[in-house]
């Protein structure tokens, strides 16, 4: 796949996608969002790709937000359309069958923080900075920040970040549950690849159903979520991976999963 502002590479079941506009700190304009959409749409149908890593080019930023220069002259209609495009892309990422790991290598602000939150797991370099600074520009988050941040860190903390527009460092982001792990910058990508390969080595039926159960179950009340989990648990037993996984355990050998 060839893109102008994205780098794509895949090896051993792990695809790495890099937002590549370092001069604008990888800010998201319409073209970049459409490239992300096209790339993730391709990935979702590609059985060879088991896990995706999303990161930013350069040492300074993951993604410093939606492109402010591109948004400046928007009227209300254009702004709403841009927000809808962002939602379509970020929902695609969140609902991707494969897990997506964000390797946050610097500023993750505004649309960048929202992009990281659409991923399943967030690993941050010690130099990473998170925030929803839209209020400083006279706007609110428009790519899912008000919903995903509140769900991830709770209503009070989400309001503090969104209403003050203040940035937090990686340690604080870890403390409040916004990121899973904080790593030395030099080890960030390597750790993301290691985690991705570990997930890729598991039975992919279980990996995909596990992601689905958590995401959909969180939107349900507890009784429905339990029934839903039981359905998906039952589905696992229609897979060759379940037969192989349990046989391998009982035969005291490593499992060879085939993803079906
Ligand atoms: N958009 C466009 N360009 C950007 C952005 C951005 N979000 N962030 C940085 N840049 C550009 C700068 O303009 C600068 O360009 P140039 O070299 O041509 O002047 C270059 O990147 C380097 O940036 P700085 O010189 O500012 O670098 P500093 O190290 O001094 O500062 C910061 C780094 C703190 C990250 C600073 O650049 C900054 O505050 N950036 C803006 C962060 C921000 O406000 N992000 C939120 C944007 S709004 C948003 O994301 C809304 C999402 C929902 C949209 C809904 C649609 C309607």
C-alpha cells in the first residue's frame, strides 16, 4: 500500500502504521484521515495481519491533533463533516477485528489523544504528553474525545482535562488509566512489537472474540453482557483453535493455532 502521509509495513503478522507528517507534528488533515480509513479498511479483511501498531513519525509527536490550519476557515457544516469523517475512521479502528496498539512516541493532543483512545492498548514513551487542548482554540473535542476519555478515565477526570485544556505527562496518563505502560522512548516500538507478536502467537479466534466481548459488553447492562459473553464463549468451541489449545495443554506441548 502506498500513501502520502502514512507509512505501512507488515511482517510476521504485525502491521506497523506510521502517521507521517512530522513537519506538522503528524496533525490530521482530511487527506491523512482518508488514508487511515483506506489503510484500516484493507487491514480488516486481511487475515495475514493479526495485530496493528499505530505510531507517529519523528521523535516529537504521535499526533498533535487535527490540522488547525486546515480547520481555521471551516463553517459549521464543514466542521460537522470533518468531525463525522473522524468518527468514521476512529470507529473503524475501534471496531477492527484485529487488536490495535498505539505506540505513543510524543505529543498526543486533541485528535491525537482521540486517535490513541480509539486503539485497544496504549503504550507511551516517557516523553509522551496527552491532552485535549481544544478549549484553548474555542472548540471541543470532535473525534470522540468527550465519549472515549470519559469512559477510559471517568467523568470527573475527563472534564478536568477537556475544560482546562491542560496537558499531562506519560506518568500521570498511566496513573489515571489512560495508558497501559510507560517505557523509555528507545524501547517503545520494540516493546509494542514484542506485545504484538505475543498476541499474534495466540489463537486468533479467541483474540478477536475477546476484543469483541469487552467492547460490546461494556455497552450493555450486566445481564445482557453475561449472556453475550456466554454466546461468544460457545462460539470458541466451534473453532479448531479451541481443540488445538486444549489438546496441547493436556498433551503438555506448545499449541499450534491456525486462526480458525
Ligand atoms: N495542526 C496543524 N499544525 C500543527 C499542529 C496542529 N494540530 N500542531 C503542531 N503543528 C505545526 C506547527 O504549526 C508548526 O508548524 P511550522 O513549523 O510550520 O510553524 C510545527 O507543527 C511544529 O510545532 P510548534 O512549532 O508549535 O512546536 P512546539 O514544540 O513549539 O510545540 C505543541 C508543540 C505544544 C504540540 C504545539 O505545536 C501545539 O500546541 N500544537 C497544537 C496542539 C493542539 O491544539 N491540538 C488540538 C488541535 S484541535 C483538534 O485536534 C480537534 C479534533 C477534533 C476535530 C473535529 C473536527 C471539526
